[in-house]
C-alpha cells in the first residue's frame, strides 16, 4: 500500500527531477544556438525562350519560373536566401537583367547569378559578364556547358564562382584542375535526378582531390550517394541547393536533414559553405 507521505515524497522527488532536467535543457549548447541560416544555391527564375507563345507543350524550364513561387516555397522550407539565375534562353543579356531586377525588388531574399552560352554569345561574354557583376551586382555564373576560355578568363578576373551542370563530370575535371583560382560548384552531385549513378561516384572522387571543386546537392534521387558524399568528403565540400521552384525546396531541405549531420556540419552544408565561397 502506498501511504500519503510516500505519494508526497514521490511528488517532491519527481518535481525535483523535472526541475533538474529543465535546467539541463536550458544549458544545452545546441538549444542555445540560433536556427541555421539556410541558403539555397540553385534556383531558377524569370522568362525563357518560349515565354508568351501559348504552347502547352513547352517545357516549364523554357516558359516562366515565378520568383514569388520560389519565395513561397523557400519560406515554407525555412530558407533565408536563394541564389537565382535565368531559365533556358538562346542568349542571356536580357534574362540576366531580369534576374538583377528580382534581386532589387525582393531585397535580401535573392542572390543573383548570371547565365551565358559559350557558343551563341562567344566574343561578347567578357563585356556582358563584367557589366552584370560590377554594375548589376550579380555574384556568380551558372552554366549548362563546360566553360570556354573566354568565360574562365573573365570569371577568374571577377573572382566569382561557377555553378555548372556539364554533360559529363569528366568533361569538367581538367578545367577545374588548370583553373585553381576559380571555385566550381558541380550541380546535382554530378547527375540530375540520379540518371547515372556512376556520375555521382565520379563527382565524389573528384571532389576529394580537387580543392576548388564543390558538390551541390539538388535533385539527387538516389539518397545513398548524398549519404556517401556527406560521409566521404570534408564538411566544407557540400553546398545545399534545390533546383527550385520546379523541384520543391521543402523536399530538398528535408533530404539534408535526413543525413543526421552534426549541427556544425549541417550549418556549413545548408548555408555556411556558399556564403564563404561567395565571400
């Protein structure tokens, strides 16, 4: 039988335990830390080459990616700032001006990157990119091709990074090796939507030996390769991105959370690394 004095004693003891636990929680260093600043390093915005044509068969990455949709999804995902750049166009002078306009309109929410085509804009890229960085305030270059010597020369001069989605990982590696002053961010861990898992492996192995090569995390479907990259590479080598707004930013943030990284490592991946690369 439990006597009244025993209940009282248990209550006091339990209260003391709860008080001690609350004090421990109050002094937990993790609990005292502010929420991480999440920076999405890969998001598309603006008008593309099929904008306004009214063709329902046009791919969404050639028509219009709404920056306000990107902002709504970013807010839901807890993303503080987003790197944006144009969607598909033939040439990019007007599209880059559009990106700079969004950066001004939504102050503090976006970081703008330029985009250029090494073939259709050959001979003009030095002047265009110099203006876009020095006058329009764009902070980097996005490519879907291996950068040309013209691009590399001006990028090195401007001291900006390149976020690149090359046809194959191997196509890019010699360029990365011979241009050690340029920071290269390899999109999608080397393979959009994990279309070729071996490209993920090549990207991870290359990032181990090339100090100026970083891997961006967006649109990796085969999660084990994100896990491998987080396990095998220094924390400074992974940069969070989403490939939004068509890829949902909320999903991509959750994938990084699922890696169960230590807090300081997670903070680097989710924002610290891209901020350092951008200077």
